[in-house]
C-alpha cells in the first residue's frame, strides 16, 4: 500500500483501509492533539517533510488548522509563512465558494424546500470558528426525499449541471451539481451513504436545528447527530485513507462535549446496525487522541450484537487493524 493508506502486517493488499499513516497521525496530532504532543508532532513532521514535493491530499487539507494551532502556541519556524499562505488561500476559497452557492440555496429556500447543511459549512461556523480552517470543495445539503426532484429541477433551471452521468436516486446518497464558475453543490437525498432508509433519515431530521447560512434560513445537525454523522461517514473502507473526520470529531467534542446525547447515539447505532463501526471510530479517537468518549459508550457498543454485514466488512473488505 502506498502513502495514502496503512496496512497491518500480512493484510491482503486488495483490502481497503481505515486508519491514518504514521505521517498523517503526526499532522493530526499537531492539529488536534494535546499542546505538548502537538508541538512535538509538528516539529517532527516539519523536519521530515520536503515542501517541494507533492503533498498527501488529506494532510494538505489539515495544514490551515495546523498553522492556526502552532500560531496560537507561539511556534516560530521557517515553514510558518508557507502554512500561513495555505491558510489564507483556504480562507479565500471558502469565501468564494460560499458566495458562489448562496444564490442556489436562496432559490431552494424561496420555493419552500427545507434544507440541512452537512459537514463543512456548519462545522466552520459553529465549531472551527474560522473560514480558512477547513478547506472545502463543495457545499453539502440534504433535502427531504419528496423534494429531491423539485430541487434538481430548480438547480438545473438556474444553470447548475450534473458533471457526471445522471444517477438513479434509488442507488445513490447524493448528486453533484456544478455551475459555470466551477462552484459545487452536493445535493443529498439521504444523510448516510450506507444507511439510505427512512428511519435513519427521520432520526437526523429530528436532530436538526435552525442554522443561518449567508443570510439564508436553513438547518444543521445538532452536536450529537453531527458527531455521529462525522464518525460513521469517516469510518468507511477507502483506498485513500480518510483522516479529516478525526479532526472534525475532536473539534466537535472540544466545543460541545457536554451536549452529546450518548445514549441516543447507542440507540441509533443498534437500530441501524452500526455498533461495530462506531466502536471502531470512538475507540480510535479515545486511544490515539484522548477524545472524551465515556467508557460506558465503548462498552455498550462493543457488547452489541454485530450484524452479518458488519462482520463481513471487517473480515473480508477492509483492514480494521491499526498501525503500531
């Protein structure tokens, strides 16, 4: 496996992977680890990195957060101006993206289409509290199933096109749209990729709260639902190890630890057969990054019966072993 994933000893190379590489863990520690560990990790990563070579994409997207963290810790290093440039570029791109998609979301609002914004926009506004700290390629918006076709028609009439062949909504979680300026909207008809069912969608809609985006009245997931969403979507088998979910989860917990309804998460995981996946994610966050996951949560998730699908995932599809 190359630098985009990590395999345990003897694991088949055809399998998919979950966990960060050693370099990715260094940059994650610099971004969201304890202060002393963050400084040590940054210095180690800084000394071993060739800034003239191509960057791992996951690492590159964390550099603005690392810059702000090291700045707050008073770190002075020759590479800080470079990281500042990455941060400023991300700030500009995010502002441009938000202004570029706002008319489309305003159009949906004007036609009484209820929306929940996922991932980047609410994370930046409520938890990261800085436009440049979490680079984004698109805006993720969920609409109710009965409004999906109407939303698609409105976007297409407004000049937004699907860059890929049109998809059957029964088979996909979302549809990508792009305008003439290159701005992107990911229109979701379900909240989760693997649990595309009415019960899961209803749970997330019930856990949404008002959120204003660029003067547009939308909704966002509350802290409990957002944490669950981030971890479930992050713990998915992939050739390119997803790592930003770790920073997102740590940032949510840093800002809203006491708002998390852990019992609701456990109940949802049991109902949707996600106990194995959430245990993997939460135990990793607790073990490697000291995330404040209550012990009873890990105990109950581990004790739950694992579905045949979950067992098959871990046995045959992806490597659940962590690198030392």
